[in-house]
C-alpha cells in the first residue's frame, strides 16, 4: 500500500503506508499521469520482502528502507543514478542500503558506506570492510553482529560508524585508522603485530581489551 504526495515541481513523492502488509512492491513510473520521482520512508516495516523501481526515481530520502528486517532485495531498472548488487542498493560508488533480510552471515564490502546503510540485519555476523570511507552511523543496531574488520584499504572512518550492542571484535589492519579512530562500544580490539600505536591512541584504547595479532593468528582464529 503506497501513499503519494504531490510536490512543488508537479511530480510525486511515494512512501509506504504504515499499515501496509504487502510483501512485494513495485513503484510505478507515474501516478495520476504525473511522474513519480522520489522515494520517502519505507522504514520500520516487518512485512516487506522486495522493492522494485525504475529510472524515473531521481531521489531517495536518507533512511529509506531502514529497519525492514525481512527486506531481501531491492531492484532497479534502467537507472543512471541507482544500481543494485545482490539485492542491496548503491548510488554511484556508495552502498546506501544493505537489505536486512539477506541470509548471508558474512559480507565483504569494497564500496564506500553511507550513513544507516546497515540496520538490524539479523543474519549478519561478520563484516569485512575494504572500502575507502565509512560514514557516521553506517552500522546501526545490528542484532547478531560479532565481528567487524577494517582492512588496509580503509582511509577514513567516522568515530561513530557503529552503534548498538557492544561489538565483540573489532579488527583494524590499517595503521592510520588504528591511530585515528576513537574506539567506542567495543569489547575486544585487534591490531596487527607490526603496528606502532601512538601514546595518545594507547590512552584511548585503555577502555577496551587490545590484542596484537599477526597473519598466522588471523588464520587460526578466522579473524579476516
């Protein structure tokens, strides 16, 4: 069940009605013979499993498709702005929504990660980040997450990139990130053995259990 709001430019904004129990939704190109150009909402819904839209959509409100724990796939056709890979939504080189209902327990990400890209995702336990930039609140309230790895490729991570329950393992392979990130809400921090941590960083890390590990230990404990 969709709601349509006419905008000042004589096109429509579409949102998901709060009472909707539809599992599969296709967003039309037109409504009342006018273009539908914007998606808003589509959040906090436990019924929706798939969403499809077309090239007419030129704007998606930040936070759309969040907290939909059974959403398995978002698909888009003929768009020059948005694309989908394995059911998740991208804009240019940024992952903007990871579909929370995807069954994978682990994922490797090589695209930049937008704020609120990951919410709930009950099946996800391990995340390996190989992207350059990770935005503020990129990971929010992941229900069963155990481990996040920031690889050597990562050059910029917001201090509040992760929020929710205490993260059991954060693995940092980038010396730059290890010496710049104010680790929060983490129980165990792992850094590679060769890293030189500054005195300031060591002071920051006193609040978590810090261990140094080498490649062999990564293999033994599957910390990759």
